[in-house]
DNA sequence: TTATTAAATAATAATAAATATCATTTAGTA
DNA sequence: TACTAAATGATATTTATTATTATTTAATAA
């Protein structure tokens, strides 16, 4: 297993598959989507295992939990980045802008009472698909 | 009731108290915190009513739902702003920077596939209180 | 390679969070 | 003041998440 994660944990099949799935599906899957995806390879995996591992791997810093419209989603992308979020359907995409990260961190230096270590900007709007659906109605 | 919200809804005591509470408590309260707060004035309010109204008022655009560490929180501040988030305790504070909003929106113009209407930057770090607690250990 | 052991899993039970139901009450309007 | 659609409170139901436990497994060392 890639030693990107040198975390001191047991690399069970279940964990490896969950991590692999999330690396191959950058669309911020939900618990159920992870479960369904991983089940294609490990047909006998328990949903409790998925829950426990998503929580565990997040605590260990191998995953990040995000939330759109009250729904938990997970991602394995640790390169600092931003998010494009559709207010209609909840779709979430990664978006890169080194420029914006730098700008934000410069502003962060002036903040008192908090020691800021990272930033991420959410861009809210409507995705192409939803915009086209709305036109048709 | 302030006509800031010209939304076409019934202004029941319950709704007014929930909105008032959230305007007076900008610390992004959870469902339970809203329930406990509002109950001081409306001792007979049902928790289901709090749930239903937080959802309803969010759909109507009078509230915004945010989420820290898997916990839903609500706010009534509609002036575009950013968030300072403590990775230790989950504390969340508003932070204003017109500058950063402008910069982000300029970047948003270049994004394809999404029509962006607003942005908000999250600043992650550690709050004063948590930093001091860590020192002591 | 095999034995050992702490930790992880699967299956299921238990909790907690959120929503639905429905008889009663109420805000907004005539 | 009366009317009515909508909201409420109380509770049941559903869904999401966590805990329990017997069994299995990954990592280590013999």
C-alpha cells in the first residue's frame, strides 16, 4: 500500500478498498456511495465497517469529511483546494487555485484569536445540469 | 417583524423566537442549542417544531445551515462573510473581508460548468482557548 | 512458515437524529 | 369576529450512526 499514509494502522482489505475507492472517485461520495462502491469488490463488507472506517480514517487524517445540505461526504484529496457546490443538487467538485490559497493565507495572517493553518473557499452556485433542467420548466 | 424577510410565510411565535434567537446568538448554534434557547421563552415548544422550522426557514432562505465536524449549525447572518473554524473544538466564528470576497468572485468568473453566485472562505486552525489548553498538557 | 495477539470485521442490537402523522390550535384575511 | 389553510405539539416512525460480541485477520516475532 502506498506509504503516502505512514499512519500507524492496520491495512485491512476493507480499509484499502475504501481508500482506493475514494482516490478513484473524487466526486465526494456519501457513506452509502462508498458502501455500494466498495461492495463491488468486497461483497461481504458490513456497513458498520464502512461507517467505522470512514470515521477512523478521518480521525487518522487519511480522509476529510465535508458536508453539503446536511449530508456527509468524504474525500481523499489532501492537496489544498477549493470546492464548487451546486445549491440545487448538492453536487460538489474540487477546484484548484494556488493564487486564491496564497491570497487567503495572507489575509489569515491578520486574524487574531485563531491560529490559521489552512484555508478553503466554497464557490456556491448552480451546475450546468441543474441550470439546463430549470430552463426546460 | 422586520421586513428584511418579506418571505411569504406565517410568522408564528415559534418562528419569530427561532429567528430572534439566531440573530442574537451569532455563534452558529446547533439544533439542540436553538431548542434550549428558544424554550426559555416558549417553554412548551416541541423539538419537532424546531427541526421543522430550521429546515423550513433554511429552504425559505431566512437561515443558512453550516456543518462542522458532522454537526449541523445554523446562522441568520446573510451578509456574505467567511468562517474561522477551530479543528479542535469545532468552534466557528464569522469573519469579514470584503477584499477576499471580491478576489474570490473575480476568480469565480473564470470557472466553467458552474454559475457561481457567492463564495465563502473557511479558515481552519486552532482557537485561542484550545491552544492554551494544549500548552498546559 | 507458523504461532501469537491485539485489533478489525460481520452481524446484529441499541441509540440517536430526523421526519411523518394527526388531532388541535393559530395567523392572516375577509 | 369568523373562516381556513397552515402550523403546532405529542408521539410514532423512519433513518442514520454507534455499540456489542463472537469470530477472523494483519502484523510481528519465533
